[in-house]
């Protein structure tokens, strides 16, 4: 029946110590469920909600593979795979890469050995209900859905002060997370054109229009977190959720 794979018969007529020893040996040989837990996490939040910082801390804590769709896309193009060639065609034409292609690229990345053994952290994807639905159809299932909540006015303030270092990919904030004093770093910092109040307003609007539909697909595994406050305290709460 249901327990065949973990069932063992013992001869109850043997000496009690001999029975105890064979039972002990059997129990030691049975793998426990806990050791086999591999986190499969999706993290969502509006632009400037602190996703990047929390992704770093989740990777540090759990050793999972951090996956952003942009990175996965670039890796496929660079490796000149069939999926990469299709994506490059769209990008060269200035067109959006279609959902089914992006999801196939994500699926291919999640199937790689590092993701299978260490677990994965999908950063800001799926973005829409249609993408979440397609992921479900393809059998991509998460174990935890982390949602960062930050009021719109704070998102705008965070965004306007953001500066990124194109060489290291690090993102700083002039007020909350200042860049190093190094003049070389300071000189190469970039302020993204969509990090203005106006552009930010439409990005937040777009995020809000989609997030409820995405949440609907993960309601049984979702926990919402207040993204305002100390980043390490927030990281501890998220770790508590993923680790339970």
C-alpha cells in the first residue's frame, strides 16, 4: 500500500537485542524528508521594493541559484542555443520576447543541475497572470512565494536616488545605501532613465495592475512582507518563512 517503499519486516522471534539492532540499522538507512527539502522560491515586489537586496540575502542564507529572466535570456543567446537564437531574433528586431519563449528559457534554466540540487530563486517572474498560468501548464512549481509590500511614495523616493554601477551590476542609493567614496566608482555611476518620478509612476501602475493576478496562482504558498525598515530584520522574517 502507501508505505511499501519504507516498509521492512522483522523476525519477532529473534533475541530482543538482535531485533533492536536490525530495527536501528533500518531506521538509519531511511532518508528523512527534511534533508531533501530544496527551496523553489519566487520573489515579487514593485520596482525599488528591495527585491535585489533580499535576493542577495536569500542566496547567502539558503545557497539557492538566483535567476533573473534577463540573465537567463542573455545566457541562452550567448550559448547560441535554439531558444537563444529565437530570442535574439526578437531582440534584434526591437520586439518583446514572447511569454512562451521566456518561460521555455526559464524552464531550461531551472532544469540545470545546480537548480535541481540547490534549489532556485526566481526574481520578479512571473510578472503577469498569463505568465503564471503558462508556468503552471509547464509544470514549474514553487514552494514559496515572497511578496514585498512598499507604499508607492516610498518607491518613488527610493527610485529617484538610485544609481547603478555598470561594471559590477551593484545598485546604490544616494541616501539609503550610498556608493563607496572611491572617485572611480562615483564617476561611472548611472542614473537610469526610467528611475524618474514620472517613469516610476507608470512602472508602479503596471506592476499593480498585474500583481493580483499573479498572486492568485500562488495563494497557498504566499507570504506578504512589509518592505519598509531594516533589511536584515526583513531578511530574517523571510528566512523564517522559507525555512519552515
